C-alpha cells in the first residue's frame, strides 16, 4: 500500500467504492488517465504471506469473504416464507475483492447473450430483456482485460465462442486427468471440448510467476501471485501513478447528494470506526451485485427518499443466482484432482437456449473436482456410502483421489420478485441495516438444470466412470455470482443505469459491477464485469477530459 | 507444510519462479509448526472422553490412525475455545441428549467411553440423524482432515489416509490419465 494521501474535505476527481474485480480496474484506469482517485474498500489489504493452505479458514470460515457474524444476512425463497439468517450472498472482502479468491474461470459471454430475449422470445412473468449493448461494444474491453490482467487460453478452440480480435496473451494450462477424461468422452459424443480460459498464468507474465499447480485456487488467495487478481495486477500499477489512494477497512454507509441532486461523496467508517466524509466530483460504486444496491438503498435523502438512483423502485430487483448442477464419477485409476488448477477442459455445446427443448436454459459444462479434503469427506461421497464408521473411512481412502466431477454453469432468469432489500430490524456490527435476500429460481431454470445433469451423467458414462452420483439441484446454496439488482437499459423506467453504468437519477454517479447485468448468460461473470469496468473507465476518462463531469 | 527441502531442490516447475515457490513454501512451513499440546480449555475430561469415543466411531482406527490418534478431541476443544465458541451450548445440550439416549439404551452404563464398541455403534445409530451428530461429524472430519495447526490431523495422518499432500508446487502429470494422455 503506497501512494498519496488525499484530504477528505477537498473533492477528488473520482471516488471508487469497492476495490474488487471492477473497482481495481477502475482505480487503475482513472489514475493512469491523470485523475485523482480514492478507492474505499471495506476489507483489509492483504499480501501473499497472509494466505495459507488452510481449508478450514477459507472453505468453512469466511477467511476472504463477508462474515455473517458481523454482517448478518437474511434469506427467504418465497414471498410467504419467513426470512431466516442465512449467508445467501458471499463476496470477496478485501482489496482485490472476489478476484482474489475466485476459481479463475474467465469466459467471455457469447454474442447471443446480449440479445437473447430477441432471439428466444418473451418469457412471461420474467424481466428477460436484451442488453443495451452488443458483444461488439464490449469485445475490445474483453481483449483489454485479458491482456492487462493476464488470462491463459486457446483462441479458436471453442467453435461456439464469439469473435475475438486477438489470441489470449498466454497459452492454456495443461490438461489434468479430469480434463483428459472429459475431452476423450466429449469427443466420443460428438461434442467440442476445449482448454479452459482462466485468469491464472500458464507462463511468467509482467513480473509475475507462472502457476505452480498447488491446487489451492478456489476460495483461496494465491501465494504465487499467479492468479490474476486485480490485487496483484492492476492495483499496484494504479498506486504507482501517485494519483491513487486505496483505503482498506473503509465501510461506506451513505452516498451524499448535493442541492442539485448530484453525488457529492460518501460517508464511511474507517478501520477505527471514525466517521469520514470524502468529497468527490464523481462517485463510482463497484461494491458488487448485493452491496451496491444495499448502499444505494441506505443512501436516503430528502431528494431521494427511496434511496439513491431508486426513483423507479428497481434498485435491488432482478437479482440472479449462480445456478449450477454437479455430478461426480469414480474412476479406476488415481486422478489426484486436488493438484493443479480447478478446471482445464469444458464444453459450450449446450450453452445456447434451444426452444426445441421446451424450456429456456442451457449451460457450459466443465470438468473439475471442486473439493478439498474435509469438504469432500463431508459432502463429496455418493449417497450409498455410510456417513460414519470403518466403511466411511475406507471409502475416503479410495474416493478422494479417484473422483472427478462435472459442473454445469446455467441460467438464472431475471425476475423482479428476486431481490436484495434492507431488513427493517436487523442491524450489522456498524449499526446499519442488514441485507435481506429473496430468491426463487424460475421453473425453466430448474428444468434446464435437470436436463444439464443428464448431459453430465452421459459424459461421465462415456468417460468410463465406474460409478456416477448426482448432487441435489434443488438447494441453491450460497450465491457467489452476484448479478442483476441495478440493471442497465435505455429506458429510465425499466432500468437503474444506462449502457455506461451511469445512474438515471444522478449524472455523476456510476455503478459498475455484476449489478449491471441484464441477464446471467451462463454464469462466470468476472470477465464481463471487468470488460464493463474497462469500457466505463474509458468513457469516464473521456467525459472528464471534455469537462462533462463537473 | 509437507514440502521438504528435497521437494523444491530436486523438483522442476515449468515457469514458476523458484524464489517465489521457495518464499511461499517457507512461509507455509513456518505457519504449520506444531504447537505443544495444551490442557483442555473448554471440555471437561469426562465429556472430552465421551466426545472422543463418538469421534472414534465416526473415523475409527484400523486401516490407519483414527480420530483419537490424530488428536480430533484437541481440535474440537480448540475450536470451541476459538472460532466455534458459539457452538459450546450445542455441545452441552447435545451431550446431555446423548447421555439420555445412552441411559435409556444401556441402563446403569457410566459413560459413552465405557461402553463396548458394539454398544457405542448402537448409540451412534440412534443419534445419527440429529443436528448435534451433524455438528460432531463435521468437527471430527475437520479435526481429521483440516490443517494440523488447529491441533488435529497429527502427523498429517488424515491427509495421508486419503492420499492428499499439501505442497506449494506439483508437477504434471498429476494422475494416471493425464500421464497416459502424454504417451
């Protein structure tokens, strides 16, 4: 952590709230363009030595994520269900945000994802809609994100991928046993497996070393700096400009507006719970698809009594979930899937929604293990294995090294009733209203999951699995891909922000993160979140240069 | 943590910078230094003996060390002292219920630990669907397969049992099929 110290009472050019996957990009691009930037991050500023290979800390406790003990959260599935304490939403809570502990999967959206509503048709009772941008609008920024952050992959290997302006900056990671088995089986079935694009370095890149295959990507921080988080890639570059100050431990409670209805800055608690008002000319909220709407809803004023950017009441609505389904297979020989990165091969053959199936849906399927030792022992074994005793222990000795899984990343239709709100009673450790979440999947999403799970079982069978078991699909679990809630659009009555993330209510307030998403595509939102961040950053720098941001 | 000098001196990793692997491995090694066994901090000795007997039924010895030998009870006691201190009441209430079930099943028995192996199994079968058994099973597994710095998984015996190694670097191929895929 280095760089300038800006005064609170003098307006900086840009105040970025949330320094994660999007905010990290934002602080780098805006400071490099010559503007003063303060980044407020609620979590700590960590280094490689702060991480460890500690499954308990990162899988079973909120080592790098929001902690419900200090930030309580409530959840219900249906409108008539009572709200109950549950960690419905999980996000990375440190400088670098979710890009620090994510698995590293880095899919671009398909061209069809941006106008899928026009292609597929209306789905009654949903907010299924086209995006106000097309893939071509975002392509240069996908390319820039891959280049600036460091992404490994093989262009042209996926026949379903959208057009690319250039190759990945790094070659793909080699296939592990799950990848080899998956590739062989998928080809046998006439499918098109290809090397997974990942934000993990297959070779040294821009002063960072290649991945050492330790196997601790998902949920862990990378001790090698080989995972291309914003923390190790662009944030240090932002700080080198001398115009960017990152303030960890800063918990924002309100965005202030001035008499003209423009954002004036933000009030936050610093690490010692001192209340600070940082003034800014432009406020950019990158706090994720759950905390961004929460902050807007907390930012009530005389002018905006329903919360900021919420004149139409849509802030927090159309929340989408990272729905997926998982099927495991046991193989004759050891795979040792715990070594190396999580995913090395996948298919997009079933990605596109096909009306002939009789429902909306589809997904990408990847080969992975998705477990560490204890999580496997608790949740990974097939249902016919006893839960305790000598047989249980014996099974662990075989299954842990001989199991792989197939995970589908599927659709979550946007529906207005699925939402993030403020709880009227429960408060967090700072005395602020707790988040409460309502989410129930659309019946088509559930049909899609069941259909995809059949495809997973087919592939595992073709791969020669000795035994196949399906994990339940009716439990949505915790949502880690936070999408929707402040959707973009051209109509101020139907959306919260425009195509550049600018709120319809306040001209100098921008939202850039998963909250912008109009559809969920097939999950894996990080590449699109970061492409949107690069696009909006360029737009902001241009507008600032032209003196349009005041 | 499981990474000996030999591993990194004689290994070779494609593009990983050795200084980085080394620094990370050294850091991991330091944070995994064994702690001296402390006295029980939360559980009394009688309760600990009963909890340990139940944990041993979940992951018994034979076919390698079981819950008792890897120090699961130390893990549980430490968890209840630290990150799971809010589960103490669950243990108090849960073990009280275990006692009621035990006395009903085996009138005149003194403790779980004093039951025969078959009696303990019978006891577990009658509590295996309870929330408390779920918690105990989770803690037992974490004590068996979690990082040794928490007091369990002594000598990494749990990891050895399932075939897991915690290292800062691995080389391809990792398994049978990727090795075969290269031929």
